[in-house]
C-alpha cells in the first residue's frame, strides 16, 4: 500500500525535480493523447520540443522563442510576486490589453511626428495602463474586501470589449479602408519596439531580463521581498512582523499590472504591430502556468517561459505539419500545470510503501 | 479495587528518528485513578493514543478484562469501554451542547431524549451544563464538561484524560476532581495525564512516570513529595529560578482605559484595561484561556491599533503605531501561537530571526537585508537558549514545540527589550527548558527591563511575578502584589468559577 508521509521540512531536491518530472509526465500523457488522435506520438513530441530549436527551419523559429517568451516572462514575474504573497491576480490578460491600448494610443496620438521621446512615453503609458487596470481589483479588495480573483478575471472580459471598441472606433486606422485595427506601428519608426527583428530582439525581451534580475534581488535581498514571502507563508506572522497587508496588496497587484501592461505595449509596438480585435493571444493566462512551473522563482520563470514559448512554437509547427488540432496543444499546456501541481506533493510528502499490518 | 482492568505489556512505538515508547508496561485496576506523569515529549500522548486506537503499536500487547485488546480504531476502543477527553476540544462553536454531543455518537437518540440524558448525567456527576447553550458562549471549563459528558454517556470502563486542568480555574478543578472521584467510586478507572504534581498527589491512587519513552518509576503519589516525583520526571534536580528582588523603578509601560474589539468572531473584547509596569518588574497576568489574552498581546504588539494615548511607552503615546515602530522604541512581544504567528513554519530559523530582529539587530540597510548578520543572530539564539536543531538553515516547523518556543523567546530576549510582553512563554516546554526561560525573563527584569508575562500556568506566575492580575472576559482585575496571595484569592481575581450555579432546568 502506498502511504504519504509528511516531510519534516520541504525537500530541496524535489523542489527542483518536480518541474522536470512534470514535463516528462506531460510528454508521456501528451504522447498517449496524440496517439489516440491517430498521430505518431514520438513524431509529435519531437515536433513540439525539438524541431523549433534544431530542425532544418530552426533559423526561422529560434527568434520566435524570444518573441513568445518575453511577454510570458514579463507577466509571470509580476504575477509571481503576488502569488508568493497569496494575492491571486488572474486578470493579467486584461492588464496586458489595457497596457497595449494605452501605449499604442499615446504612440498613435503623436503620429506622424518622429521624435526620440515618443517610445519612452509609450512605455510609461503602457505600464500605467496595466497598473491602473490592476488597481481596480486592488482597491476593491482593500476597501470592500472583494475577491481579487473574481474581479481581476472579470475585468479581462471588460478589457476585451474595450479592445474591440478601440480597434473599431477610436484607434482605427483612418487609411485602413474600413478594416478594423489601428495603424501598424511597425511602419512608424518612433513608436517601434524592435531592436533587431532578425533575431527576435525587442525591448520587451530586454525588459523581461531586467524584470528577472530585479525580482531576484527583491525577493532574496530586500525587506519588501521578505515581507512578500512571509505574507504568503504565514499571514499572521507577517502581521506580527509589521507587514501592512493593504500596502502589500497594492504593491503586488500594481507591479503585476504594470509588468503585464508593459508586455502588452512591447507586443503591440513590435511583434503584433497594431491594435486589433484579436490582439490578445492568451499570454496573460499562460503566464500563470509559467509562474508556477518556474516555482515562482525568477530564474525558474525564465526557464519556464522559454519552455512554454517552445510549446507555443512547436505546437504551431505540429498544427501545420501534422494536422494536430490547436485544442490538443492547449490541452498539452494545461497538462503541464496539472502534472506539476500533482507531483508537487513530493516536495512536502514522501511516498512510503507500507504493508498493512494484520490486526 | 477489584482486579485488573487494563494490562499493558511491553508496548513499543517508534517514529522515524525517535522512539516514542519503549517497552512500556503497567496495570490499571478497576476503579483506580492512575496518573501518567512525564515531561512534554516523554511519550504520554503516544501511549494513550495506542490505548485509544489512534496509533498502532510496533510491538507489545494489551489486555482488557484479561482479554487481548488491540483496537484498530477509536470506535473499537469506545465499543470496548475506553473513552478519552482530549486536551484540545473538538467542538463546533456554532452548535449547541446537545448537537455537539450527538455529532460524536454512532447512533444519536432524538434531541429531546438526548437533552434529558445530558441533564441526568450532569446532575448525577455534579457537572452543571445546559444542553441548549451554544458552545461558542461557553468557558473552557464548560467546554471540557461537554467532552466529559460525551464520554460518560458511553458508560466507559476506562476514562482517559489528557491534561484536563490546564484550562481550568482552581474552583473548576475542584468540581472536576469531585466528579472524577465519584466515577472512580462507581468502578470507572481513570488514566490521568498531567505534569502538575500537586494535582496528582490529591487525586491519584498510583502513578507511572515516563521519561524519553520509558517507564522510569512508579509511585503512590499520596506518599511521595512533589519534589521526588519531579526529579523522577526530569531525571535531574530542578533548577528553581531565583527571585532577585531589584528595586522597582519608574513606569515603563502604561495602558489607559484601553478598549478594543477582537478581530475574530469568537474573540474577546478588551474592556477598560488600565495597568502600569515598572522598570525591573515582572507583572504576571493570569486568567483562563480565551479571556482576552491573545487580544491584549495584539494590542501591545501593534497588530491591533488603538487610540494613541491608550498605550504609553516611556511617556510616549504609541497606541496608533505598528509593530515595527514599537520594536524600534523597545517594546517587544512574543505571541502564544508559535507556528504561524510568532514564527513562519516553512521558513528557516535565519529568516525567522529576521522576522522580528531586523530593526534592533541592524539586519537591514535601507531595505536591503544583511543575511550574514541574520544568520549570526539566529546562531546566537540557538547557542544561548540551547535550541536543539542541526543549524539555522532548518525550517521552523522541523523543531519540536519546546525548542521553537526557546527560539521565539530567545529572539526577543536577546534584542535587549525595554519592555517585553510574552504570552504563555513555557507552554509545551519541558521542565528544564521552562526553568531556563523563566530565568531569562527574570534576568531581563533584573537588568532594568519591564516584563509582562501572560500565562495560564498559575504556578509559573506565582514563581516569577512581582505583581499579579487576572483577565476575565476582557476585563483586568485589580493588580496586587503576588507575594502572599492565596489560591482562593487568585480564583476570585480570575472571576471565580465559570458556571458554578447549577444550570436552570
């Protein structure tokens, strides 16, 4: 009989091993799933994890890794701060949209002036937009005790409606022959986030790396980071230590919102190029998986973001080359989180084989 | 006393890393009141859990009425006539007494019949209890009666009681003992677990003494002195703290008509509390659990804010300051609940040292943490307070309760507080460690600090307090010089017995 036995303290080794184990289990279960769909499982797994990096066309896919990974890492870093403190911002997708709308709005307002200050202003507007959108659940929670999970999630759908309204109305390209969507910022040099498009490098990638370093220092070397971790581990002890919960909620939700807003801005000013109805691709939700897969640790999030970007790209390839349905790829990503949470038990418990004693 | 009821032969139970019980043997006679005596961690709880079917022994056997007895689960033990009253009650506060009792029964009778039976049993054994009252409104003593009556309704042959008096006023203890004697006279055996020696001397017929999982002696408590039993329990001579009677200096901490609502629904509201603590003084605050102790600590630590003037430290109003500002000024506190309140369970001892030590021990520089110094501070606490742990990198939850308590108290004491407030400083700590904690508190007072000790252990308060007061339903009694107080006077200060009047039928 299998028995779970609580460890005296969390296992250090398993903390690092569980994400790997989860990836392996996902590959196995995903393979079985693909087999049921009538596809060669080995080929499918290879297409998802290997081809983007090492196939004949990898030169095309590798830059995509940075493009897809940057928003995931940027958003996940912000979310992880809140998650560490037990503050559950599920609405990064909405903050991402609003950040993109505000940033693109500022850029488009200057069109067609070319000036060095336009892009920095857009960055600030993007961060502020995401921050403000996150402040809605934050202030409602602090003032009225509402549940930030519900409020932030519902605001995603409000943001989506705003996005649709903007791409059909205020931000619509006046020279777009009536098609929905804004001007393409890729054609507007001063409002463009690309550094080197050929390798997939844009300012969002730089911001992602900066966020990782900043979050690492915050969590490991700074009192605020200590208070964030303490609040998540033991809320009463945090109160006793002198943590102001209101302040912490505002900081954590605000930081997550600002980073998600930045991710949106960099996306709209670079890879996407324009505000359109289907601008948001679910990065805000996938980042939740990235945050957990990365153990809410900045370096872990960097690695998890890269892995998740890989499944995005590999999924696209599998979709076009092997005809795997896109839902199967999303299921595959979902499985990753599912298996991670399952094997997480091993960090705090050990499995023991025990014989049932005969009474 | 006619014959043996329960016979225990060579019971052994090992957990990973520790042998909780090693070859334990003793007998309990019919109608005997048998004491199981030992320090915390001596293996008393494991032993009674085996008798009650909660834990399965690795080896050894038990006989009940000369028949093999190996309960696989508590319901089997109950069916065989073994009942147990736990130290921590398992009652639903929002339900009434009869409903709570019904929940614990296999086949509960109709509510009306049950209420009648509860009244009958409570009258018979002198345990006043109204079956219709909501448990959330009951005192700890009354809640314990609910548990006892729940057991008595099963008509047990053996009643196990785990530290029953730790939450009772002296008067309530008297009522309980009266009941237990009556039960014993009717032939019910009682296995009485405690480390309060005087109680055992007044109540018990025989005593088995455990140390480190082994039986180290038996005695007849009436014929032994408390000191003899204590020495068997501890294995070495007790270190009795010395009262160094320093001069009482100026007022350090002052509470002025302090009132504060509790943050939790079943908490206690503090009403009009005023007190003064002086340099060099230990003020002991007694009272039965749940009479405002936690709330008072929260008001002093800064977790609950009040009007500025309600709390005054060295002449400075601080009632509206948070915990960090208060620590900077020298008011330090140690809450009762170690895991989750005084310490974060999954964090290392170094991180837990940082938890309250950041300001006074200079562990941060403009928000940036000095981990090296934090580790040194943790190591200093571990060394000075004899905390048994492999090192400061260990998680707080890996420590035993007593060791963590030493760490928590040590963390505050070593920060050289101006005023230190502790709640239940030796709760769950073995006798030797408790003595050293008390000594540390006394040394602190002797060194010029003011110390407030909130505790439910009256012996402890009598031992270290200069002055004594008691909390009762959120109010503070008059504060009196501790020397010369009698048990009756203390009981009256604590508000007399709760529910002494017989319930109205």
